[in-house]
C-alpha cells in the first residue's frame, strides 16, 4: 500500500508540473509528509526539485525534508542553493540534524554556513561536530529537560511549559546536581501523576542507563533496544549530562548498520549502491572479486595436482560442484548467524568456543545427513563402475568434511575478527566461500585418491 501511495503521489506531482498547475501543486506539496516528498525528489530533475522546494511554506518542513532526503540527492540539491537560503532552513532544524548535514557537505560550504548562523546555534553545532560521526556524541540531541533534584513536581511542570516547550523529544526529565551531573530520571507520565509538592529526588529513578560521548553508535542502539527505552542520556568524561540519543535515531542506526553489514558481507562496500557512481561501485567491488578470483585459481591448481586421478576416473569431477556448494552454503549460514548475533548483542566474543562448538555440531549433523544422501546418489548413478562403493564413500566423506570445515571457518573467523576489533562482516562473503571451496576440493581429492588407490 505504501508503494502504491508513493507511486500515485509521484505521478500526480509530475503531471501537475507538466501542466503548470502551480496552485494545486502547492496544496499537495504542503500537505504531503516529508518522507513521501523525499521519495518524490528522488525521481525528479534538479529544476523540478527546486520548484517543489520553493512551494513549501513552512521553514521547519523544509528542514525536515533536508533530513529525509537521501545523501546523494541532498548533496546535489544543497550544492545548487545559496548559502543564505541554506542558513535560513538550518536555523529551524535541530542542532544534531544540522551537524549531520554539515558533516556531509564540502568543508568550505559548511564553514560559510556556520559563519552566517546565529552565534548560539553555530556554537551548539560546532560542539556536536567535535565528536566522531559514529559515536554517541555525534548522534545525540543537545536539547533535553534537566532540572534540579530539590524542585517540586508542580514547579517542574511549570518550568517545562515555560522553558522547555520547544524540546524535540520530551520523553524524560533528567535530574541533575549543581554541576549538571546526572542523578536520576523521571518519565513525563510519572511527573504529572505525583503530588504537586513532591520533590524530584523523592520519586526519581536512580538506576540509570547512560552512555559516554565516545561510545560507538551500534552499542548505543543495543542499549536502547535491550532496555526498551525511548531515549538514553549521554554524559561526558566528567559525568556531566550533555545530550540524549532518542529512539528515532536508534532506528536509523540499526537500519544503517544492518545495511552496511549486508553490503560488506556481499563485498559491495558500505553504502547504498544507488548512491554510488559506476566507477566507484566498480572500484569497491574489485578487491573482493579479485580475492574470489585468486581463490578460484588456487582451486584450479589444486585440481591440477590430481590430474592423473581425474584421467583415470573422469567422473570424480562430477561431484566437485555439489561438494563446494554444500560447504559454501553452510559456511555462509554460520558466518551470517554469528555476524548478526554480534551486531545485535545476542552473541559476545567471550562466548567464542561455545558458539564454535555449537556450529561445528550442526555442521557435523548436516554433513552426516547430506554426506549419506549424496553418497547414495553416487552409488546409484555409478554402480556399474569399478570401485563404486569406495567412490560413493569418498563423496560422502568429502561432503562431511567440507561442511565441517565450513562451519568452523564460518563461525570462528568472525568471532576472532570481532575479538581484535575488526568488523566481523568483513570475514563473510567472498572470504568464507573462497577458502571453503579450496579446502573442499583439496580434501575431496585426498580422500578419493586414498580410498580408490589412485
């Protein structure tokens, strides 16, 4: 249904643009959700994008559209705008969103924008830009509700209405001391049901989940997801409260990190393919495919070492593809399960041998099942050949060993890479399948040569 809605909206806007129906088009643009407009922009020319943008009456909606646009669309659009117009929009955006956008555009233009922004806003943005893009400090919102512990609930409500009415995400009230150190947290619901004269320190929760400014954004996302909270406070090295990370940012992080892991596992880079040029996409994929090509060539050399065996029994080659495929598939399964477990926090590097033993057990069971199945097929198909029983046994054992090695490599390598702080997603895809292919071919011919006396 969502795809149908977006298609209808896009086609309607294109049709109205062709007709020059400006007044009707302006009504649609101003009523449309920014998420839908962002999808419309993706299929528009730059000239039409500028026409639609000019029709948006609410400056805050323009800022929301900036945040919703895909990076490549946004960069092209901002590049065509004057600095004054960009500043006008950014002054009505949350500081964390402005910092994200400035981190994407060329440094020279970003500096020009900061110079023209109001001093208070620019200082807040520059403070956020000090932190790494992938850290809690880099994604936090510096606008939050922080009140002293001796304030009453009635005074707290009055303060929120007077001083914090424009806070973007007023989920929680954070209680701080005179040095702005975090003492406790109170939900908005809890605040309004307490007695008017009750002090915040009397009913605040002191068991607080907080994160440091330098914590990786993936770990922040895990904490928010694990404890089912709408926001997590961010503290600096002195334990002062400096910001919050909200659940909407966490959703973006999870989506982004999951996409990066999938692309890394496929050897296709870390960003969406539609945002890359042909040359950039080619350059990113080249090294991965080169590794696969080298592995394939090594497999050719391994097979070449057993040329005499193949000449004597040519049908040995018939089962090479299925042995390699079975090993490659279970290796990919194991590595994907481990990488996902590490990414979601369900697995930890301290569980290394527990996880490896479990995957090995699964690999052995599956190897026995499919080894027996494929051995039976080999016996039936080649029952009239000499030493058909030994050949069937060779195939069955090769499948078992291939799947055993695949489970070992697929589970052990990602865990080891995570232990030495290397992204485990890099250990999957071409790396796993290529190494398993070589091992499968090698052991297949070793077993066949020994059992068939070649």
